[in-house]
């Protein structure tokens, strides 16, 4: 939505993702994906995350280390 002079960012229509607790995944194997296009960062499978819609949030600029814009091709 916006950014201010202190680099605080306001995001809208935001989803929060947190790792599931160990006991929720004890019967499942955790699979790690190495995505070369994303700079060799490691990602866990989606089944290992809890998600919830939180809507409008503000992230203080002092906690922001990197911002990237993604472009998706139109079909």
C-alpha cells in the first residue's frame, strides 16, 4: 500500500505463514526444496506451514533487510 520516510511498509491483503509444530508433522517426512531460480534458498513444502489471513499490517523499517518485486507473466 505505502512506505514512509522511515521505511515502514504497510501491506494489504496479507497472509501469515508459520511453521507447524513438530508434533503435527511427526508422521510426515519434511522435504526441502532447493530452488535454483530463487538464489539457492531452501524452502519447506507447503504442507509444513500453517497460514492465516491477517489483512492490513505495518512492518517497521528497522526490521526490513530486503525488498524484492516479483513479476508474473500474463497468460
